[in-house]
C-alpha cells in the first residue's frame, strides 16, 4: 500500500517534531535489486512495518539497488536518496518522511525560540527546568544554570546522573554527545557524567545506551549546572532487531586494552551446565586466557593469574571460582556489567600488574518489587529487589546454591560416590539516594565452597566482603567518592585418611581499605582526578595441627604477616581539541612490611636454605621490617583521525606487593597469598601499547588492532619441585626473574543486525628468564622459557543470530595453541623401575585446543502485562566431542612408564536450563 | 596429591564426561643422560653395587644401554678408596673387601667413564639405622589403574622412630615370599599309552619369592617423636596366588642422607603423580651426582650410604575379601570329553569315578612349580 500525504501535512508534523535524522539504527533485510522506490517502500512496510511518506515526483526516477543482507535503514536511505538530492527525516516509531530538497534539521533549529524567551522556573542553586516544554516524547527541553549568569571562560560544565526511569538504577556507560560535534562523554559506574560545553547557547544532547530508548535533550546552557536524565528501557514494540553493544566508545574513549560486557549481552551464549558466566565469556576476549577449561584464574596478556585485580563493588575478591573454577563466584543475576582493563589503567587502580576486572552489581529497583530465579542442572538461584522508599532507596539480595550431590551419587566410582561438593554465594546491597547530588551504597558479599573426598579429606574456602560507597557532587564542579572496604578470604583443608598422619590447616587473609577520590570537571577540557587509598593486609599463613589424638603430626606455625599498602594519585584527562585527548597520571605507591615477625638472615652468596640461616631478628608489633615504594606512571594519547577512526598509544607502570603462592599449573583453592618481604622484592611491570580503532556503519561494526609489550621485573617463580605446603620458609622456594610478554590483538565486533558477536585473533608470547651468577639461583640453567600460560595463537568466535524476537541461535568457536609443558625426553631404569628424565621447563606443548558450542534460546511470549517471564536455553558444549587435552601425565605402572591424556569434557554436553523473572521480557 | 584427584574427578560431575586415554607425545630427540645408582650398606651381608646406564628415548628403541668400561670407586673422606669392578654389563661391585660405612665418616662415589668424563657424588655421611617399630597390613579396596579398576587386597605399612632429634629419611627395599597350593593332587599320570600311578614328589605346595619394584620412602620431618607412621609400602592384590595361604613381606629399611632421599622423593613424585593442573610441575631430575669434569654434561643419579635394619611380617589368607586365583576346572577324558589320543604324554590326570578320568590342560593345576615357585620351604618360614 502506498501512502501519500501533502506537503502541508508534513509541515504540521514538522512543527511538533524536533528531532531530525535521529533514527537510522533500524536494520532491514536485503538485498534489493533494480526495484522502484515505491516498491522498496512497500517492502519496508510489509517486512518491517516501516511507513515511508513521500511525493511521487521526488522518487519517480529512483531505482533501488542495495546489496547485502542486512543494511541499516539510515544508510540505505542515504545511499538511495543522496544522489538525487532528496532529504528525509526519521520520525521514530517506524515513520520516515521524505522532505524533498528541504533540510529538515536546519528548519527545526530555526524554529526553536531563543533562550531569552523561555519561561523560567526559579530554581535552587543549580537549576534544572524539567519537562516544562516538551515538544514530544523523546525530546525534552532544559535550561542549565541561572539566566544571566555567564561563565567567564565561555565553558560551562553540565553534570548529573543518568538513571533508568523504571528501576531508578544508574545507567552505566551511556553516551552523551553534543549533537553535530564530537564532544561527548560516557557515564561512569554510578551513572554520573560531566560534560564541558560552550556556555550561553543552545545545544542538543543525544543520550544513548544499550537497551534504552534514545533520549534527546534541547539544553539552554547559561552556566554550569546539573542535568539529571532519565532514560526509558526499551520495550521492543516495533520489529527492531538492532542490539547495540559496546557502550564504551572504542574510537572516542581514551581507554585501550579495554573490554566491556553487559550481562544481557551474554544471555544467549552457550555455556556448559547452563551457568551464564561473565568470566567464561571474558575468557573469549582477546588477550585473556586460562590454563585449562574448568580451572580458575586468568592470564591476561601473558601474566600470571595472581596479577589480576577482581573488584566487586570495590571489594577485592581473592578467589573468583566456585568448584575449583568451573563456575565463577559471581551470581550472574546480580551483576549488571563489568569492565576489564588490560592496559592504560586508570590511576585509581593499583596493586596488580596485569589487569583490573571491575564488576558492578545491580543496585535494586527503586520503583517496584522484582524477583527472578534460574534452574540449571547444577545450581538454583533466586534474586529479590525491593524499593524501600520510592525513587530513593532500594534493597537487593541474590542467593545461589548448588545441588550437585545427586550427580556424584550416581557415579560408578565408589570414592566419588561417597564424596560431596557444594557451594553457595550471597550478595546483598542497599542503595540510597538521599538527594539528587549524592548516593550511598552498602554492599555485602559472601561465597562458600566445600568438598569432602570419600569422607576423609575436606577442603573449604570462602570469600567475605563488605563495602560502603558514598559519592557526592560538590559545588564548583567537583565530585567526591569515598569507600570503606573489607574483604576476607579463608581456606581450609584437612586429611584424615590415616589417623597417625591426620592434620588440618587453615589460612586467612584480611584486607581493610579506605579510599577517597576527588574528580574535578571545572577546568575547561580537563578532567582531574586526585585521591589516595590505604590498605591494611593481615595474613595468617596458618598452622598445621594434628587432628586426631593418634596423629603424630607436630604442630607447625607458618606465621602471620602484616603489611600496609598505600598510595596517592593524581591524573588529568585533557581534551586538547576535538580530535585529541591526553591522559597523564601518576600514582605513587608504598608498602610497609610490618612486625611482629622473626626474620632470618642467610649466609651471603649461599643458597637461601634452612641450613644457611645465620641470624634471626625479631621485629615488634607494627615495627617496619622493610619498605618498598615507587612511582607508577600512566600516560595515554588518543588521536582521532576521523570520527570513526582513532589511534591510541599508552604507557603504564604497575607495582604489586601481594602474590599467590602457587607452583601448580592452575590456581588451587589451597593456594595462599603472600606479601613481599625482606627477601622477596615486589614485581614491577612496564607496558607500552599501541592501537588503532575503526568503527564502520556508525558503530554497527567495531574493529580494533592493538599491540603491546610488557616487561616485568622480579616476577616470582618457583624452584624445581618447590614444596610450598609444608615449608614455612617460603623464601627458600622462590626465585625472581624477568618476564617479557608481547602480542597483537585483533577484534571485529558486530553490534547491529540479526547477527551479532565478535571474532578475535590474538598472537602473543610470554617468556621468563631466571638467571644469576649462582647456579642455585637459576631456573633452566638460566635459559629463557615459556611461561605456563604462553599460548601463541588464540582465535575466538562468538556469534548470536536472532531468528525472531523470541528465538535465537548462538555459537562459539574457540581455538588456541596448547599450553607449554615439561615432557619426558628419556627413560632410565633404576631400582627395578623405569624412571623418566624430563626436558627443560616448558620446552614442549600439549595439543592445541579446539571447541565449538551451540545454543538455542527461546523466550516466553512477549505479552507486555504478565506476571512472570520465562526463557529456555538448550545448549550443546563441545559439539564436536573433541577430546581436548586438559593434562598429560606419565605414570609408572607395573614398572613401565605410560603416558596418559586427560580430557575434562571429552564428549558433547547437552544442557537445558530455565530462567524465570517477574515481569515481562524487557524487565532488567 | 589428593587435591588433584578432588579437582579432576570429584569435582565435578565432569567425571561423567571426562576421559583418560593413553598418549605418547611426539618429542623430537632426547637428551642422553648418564644415570648412576650406587649404594653401600652398613650390613656386611648386603652387597654394595653401582649400576650405570644411559637414558633412552621414550620409544624404548634399542633397549637399555649399559655403561660399560667405567672406572668406579667409593672414596672415604679419610682418604681410603674402595675400587669396584664390572661383574655384569653396567653393574659394578667391590673388587676387594666391601666398604662398610662407619659413623663420623663421609663417602663419595667416583665414576670415570670410557670417554674420560668424571662423575662424582657429594660426600655423604653415614647415618646409623633407625629401628623398625612395626610393619602392619590391612585389607583395602584400591583403584589400581588409570581406567578406574578397583581391587581388594592387603596394603602394608611401615612404622619407625628415632631416638635422635634429627629427622630421619627412610627408604625401603621389599621382597616377598608366599606359600600357595594347586587344587589337584598328583596321583595319576598319563604316559601316552595308559594311566599309571604317580609316585614322585608332591607338587601341591610351593613357595615363591619375588622382589617388589617401586619407590617406598618416608621421612619423619614434622612428626612428633621423630617417627615415621603408616608409611605406605606395597599393595598385594586379591587376584593371583599371593594371598591364597600365607604371605610374607621382608622389609629392608635404609636410613639414608637427605640429599639421597630427595632424589627418590623427586623421582617418585615424577612417576606417581605429575601432570595434573593441581600438582607440582615435573622437572629435570638431578640427584646428588654431577659431572665434575664438564658441568654442561647432563648427569643424574644417586649415591646412598645406608644404615640397614630388617623386619619380616607374615599375613595369612585374608577373610575380608575373596582371593581369586587361577581357575582350575576338570575336563573329562574319554567318550564324553577329550579323546585320549589328543592328550600329550606325561600329564597328570585325576580319577573322577571308577575308570573315569579328567584333567586340566593347564598343568599349573597339578604342579605348583609351573606357577614359578619351588617346593622347598624357605628357612625363615613360620
């Protein structure tokens, strides 16, 4: 059906429509070949419910030719109309108006009354006139600052919060762009933003975010002031298939080596056992690897897994895995999103060399009660959110527990049948916004794991944490964030197999921290951050205690450690011009290793061994044993070559004062953390990176290529066969060396259309050298060797294809080089048995890893008013059934050495899971 | 390490999906390494010996290479030297009076190979023997192979303690003797023509001795009373003849220096448990012997100065589980069985009725010697 209207009707619409060409994010299915414009319009109507209004004479000569199966509507219209000089505008709601040769935007701007004529409500200090002159839904008119007030500099700062209109939760990562310029900003984890604009004029702000209706505000800027913005969550009323991911603008943002994921983005990705897991998805990002599937810990850009800082609402989490790492210790329903920094670390983060994994939890619905739950073969979870004071305060709690014993009870293996394993976690938080300028969040976290093997060995570990986060906008364009953080990690093991050897050992780590950060937006083109933090670490390395009256184990105390880690920092993000941003920062960190402690001295030029102890010094409580300190530089530059193309370069130095005692390939729950001390120096890493970023089709396709080089000094390595569990003299087991990591990461990410996802390729190396003039301080006789996690090639493909609004297919493809391994290279015969002679450390590799997964996701009906919404996921993990090597080992059986390969998931694994939540499909 | 087992198996239901399969990695080339194992005892009844071999590729191509023609001696720090000579290829024993270590003295092994490379151990002290408190055993049900097979059997344990306050490092050499029988008496023999009465010696009861390979070690570090408690020795399976009547384990306990102990400890770790993601990574093993003429030459091995103590323990047929031995069933001979003409001559047969005979083609059911033992009762047998 053809729709026509007269130009006079068009004029009426013009008067009430203020937003021009704002759409364009609708993807349409192609191709179209050699058809008339009217046929094209009809097809848009029938296929996509998009109505196009035009005059026949404008389009009678147009022949439409559009190759490609998915095209953005805006791009299609430009391609078709631009050669003929025809303009159009997108009214939203699937209505497109052709305007002949009239430029609708200019027309619209001409109609906006000058600021002086506006009605003005007398505001409190920083005023916001809200909704007093709304032209239409989606376009709002505001005045910021007092009339008559003008900034001397000519620059004003607009700042405030972006929040969801339905839940009141902050909208993180929303992009606020001054229309027609490249001036823009992204909201932080509190939904806060501050934007420099020219004062004394009208501007248009476009606010967009994943899953939110795009907002446009007409703002009259008199002087600096507050503008809080509410965004509406997107109910997919029209047949729109655009999913916009990657809220971080990778071209414009200063960040590099940065990944961002929202939990809703991973909803359809196939996972094993039905557990949606951000960390497992993060593992498919370039530069992030693990030593084996199902193992805890990540290796980011060729660094060991204890060099990652996991922050959950500012709480450092020291063990991030449940069941040894098969699942992450973060309930996916509670997490709203997470950021991963691999380089170019903001100055407020320190203490780890390789990365920061920053998790934000949902803050709770402040408008109405919400609940959701999920059931998978392994776990069940439940989440509640309750508004305490409407729009002001909310409480949220999520709990997750496992019921895996039923699986263990079905096993053939008797020892396993008599075993049990369980875990649970709980997160709860209160979020209060007493006024429009401040917010307070109190958050608590707990996770527990326990295993019992055949009734005679127990392993337990748990994380506990709490944080109080407060932020407040101060006058004069400053904002302050303060936080008090507590985190505690404990692990426990006992072994009761033989009564005469029965023992138990408990370890604990406590982290108490205060931090403050002041952010200043008041300087034109500068965003200044300054602050500091102080952490008191208390580690109890625990005691070996006999646990049965018949046990002959003697009690052994591994001692306690106390340390103070503190830093001050300052940074400046300077927008030199529209096309260039420079970030400079300095963090100066200190570490005091404190008594009470007995410190041993060893004979100089002799191996650090118990027999070489020559002296013992006792330090009293709180007495400083050793101090380390040093600057940590942060420097990065972003040069935008074009609005969709930029080049970035960065340099940063990081220092680490705590490390994990682990000489196994994977992190194990009995691993302990240890402080640097008078014998062990803090590792220091310098990283330079260079990246190029290109967006295609207005961010529908994001591409990036980054190269990096990282040099780490004093990296902690372990002597051959070091015994960490029974030896209290840790310094006798450790050697420190040099690590060189370098690589190139390529990423193509498609954010729009029916098919979304990414493909990444990483080439990287991670090499360690431990050399010394003394033979006993060498590893591998001083030769360079590959680290345990050096995997030169990694390819990840994550794709999701939306068949209809309720049905989607998703698939992963993972390939990487096998991890290095020390293989036997020879056999010898000794004492009647075969022995093996091994190669130099990590001289060989296990076979390459390859896996394909697929899933089918079916959402419940899309009825808007419904009590609860359910969704099914049918997933197949390792669809090809490839027996990927998890480990390769050699055993002496009947006097002969035999080699074995173990695979964790040696067959395709099919899982069905069901998720349910209160409300309709779109409820977050 | 138990943790690894927890991680890999228990943990996770992945047992349902995981699998273990034999695997031989492709390793290009191998490093030839001289492997020296030398030991001297304070017990004059035990023969000091040094075995020297070279490591071979994983494929075992060509078999083991004995290092022949080496000049071997043990030196004491008082300047005396005890030469050895090659009695078998790669096996060297004292050519004169055997060296008996004495308290307060240290000894080292010196080897000069045919290519004029000199290998030496560190000077190792003599540590007097630690008495054996007891050797115990109990019925256990144990996983015996990587493929998840479980067997009942007897597990042996050693207990020892030292009145000294220094930790003791122990290694055990084990050999076993067991008494077993065959089910059928040797009454009749088929001589190829007819069945005649057998009048020779009885072959129903035998004793068999065997050495038990393996690395059995333990130390008293961190244990109250400087003791070694429940140190694991060997496991004797319910399958076979070993537990059918009576089993005797002879335990030779060696008190050895720490450096020698560490070699065995590393080696045991390497062949018993290495490879898991939660285990210590494997590494190139060294021991207490080095090539002193060329530090770049790879060498491994151990020289032990051992203080010896002995113990013997007897175990009767266990009642906790069934002992499953060779299946003997008689097959009739004649019309309703095997035809006489197919039977080889001089085999034992049993009379199952008047003029009716039966036999087992496996003569192991009549003659216990055919299972490797001897009918001579050992002098120590109780």
